[in-house]
C-alpha cells in the first residue's frame, strides 16, 4: 500500500513538527479512514491532502486555518514518498501542498526514470520546483527550469538548494512564449501562486503584477529530451515558439491540457506544425488533464 509522509516545519526549523502517513483514499477507503483518526489533527491533514474539496484553496484564509490548526506558522514541508525525500519552502502552504501531492504522488505529468534518467529536460512553469526536483531525483542529467514571477523564482532557487540539486537544475527567471527580446506583464496573488498567468482576463482577481522578460524555447540552444509545460493558458504560444526544437530534437512532451477548453485539439495542431512524427494522448490524474506526446520508437532526431 502506498504511503505518504508529510512533516511541517516552522521558520526556525525547531518548533513543533507534525507527521501524518496518508494512504491512498481511492484504493483503500476504510484503511484511510482508520489512518486519519489515529493521528492528532488527522482530519485536517486528510482534507489538505484532498485539497480540492476544501471550500477555499487560495490566499490568506487557507493559511490562517492551517496556522490555527498546527499551532504555528509553517514555513516548509517535507514529503517522503516511495523512499524519496522532497523538501519545499512554500509561499502559501494551503496552495502549495495540494499541487505538490498532485505532481509527486499522483504523478500528474506521468514521468518515470525511463523518460528522464540520464536525459536533459525543460520545465516551463516551474513554480517552486516540484517537477524539476522530481525529474532530478529520478536521474535527469540536467533540467532547465523557467519561472517568471520573481518571488516564486526565489522559492524555486531555495528548494533546489534544500534538495541539493544545484548541479542538475538550472533556474531561469523569465516567461516563455512565441516571442523574444521583450517584456510582458504577469498577474499573480502571492509567491508560489500556481495560477500566475500572462492573461489577466484568463485568471481574474489577481492583485499583483510585474514585468518579466520573455524568451522562446527555440532560442534555448540545447539538445532536449523531455519538456513539461504548465503555463496557465500560454501552452500553445510556447509550442509555436518551439517549432525548430520540436523538429530537431523530438522531445517527449508533457503539457497541461485543461486551462483552455480547446487545448486538447489546439495543442496537438501546434505540435504538428513543427513535427508530424508525434502521437498524442490525454491522461487524467487527480482531476488534472495532461497531454502526453511522443514520437514513435525508432524515429531519429535531426543532426
């Protein structure tokens, strides 16, 4: 039975810690119920684990609830899963733990050592680093991580340091699109905001904004084996700016396909403009849809 252990830390790392072992609810509901009530504050942790059923997921209200239940303001969380330990400093605990569980435990982007081990990848929309760190721990040779929001980028750098992966993950503080050598405005609510977006109409209610540099994947100039893109509605533009890269290197693609209602048809079209050798399929993990695209075995990369 799969188990997840989470430990919360205060800013000084010395305050009270709380641990909980979570068991997969869908496969073992009765065991999960018994596990919940064996631990202090277990009900809270279960709802945090399944955060999509919480009445509020973003912002200060969630943080205030968590602080009051824990008895201190947590600054970091350590997730242990399948023998691997992940340490994260979070901008907002209520918004951070749920997505971390989706990426690491539910494997939202369907990565494995077979896809990343010994290979070079790109993480667009790296946020605080969950995917990049997971890929590195699976054996990736190098991961180039792009995060546009300055405050979130600082968390990304800190999490790379905490997990001792500075020699593998190279962070960049810029947005990615189909344009280059210009600046754009990104809208967000807080450091670590998973829904930060270049489109104010797409994500209404964002209270903060900042100017960020933008670049294209075609300008990366690296040989790339896999790419993950989760960019809150900018996925198609990013693919349009990666046409030469797709045609030459034919990387394995993992694309968020739920931000726009036509993503599942428009994103493959954008890929085929650069390379017609791809086949695409949609997978669903914990309510998130990801488009997995790869070329057939035996199709060679261009020199």
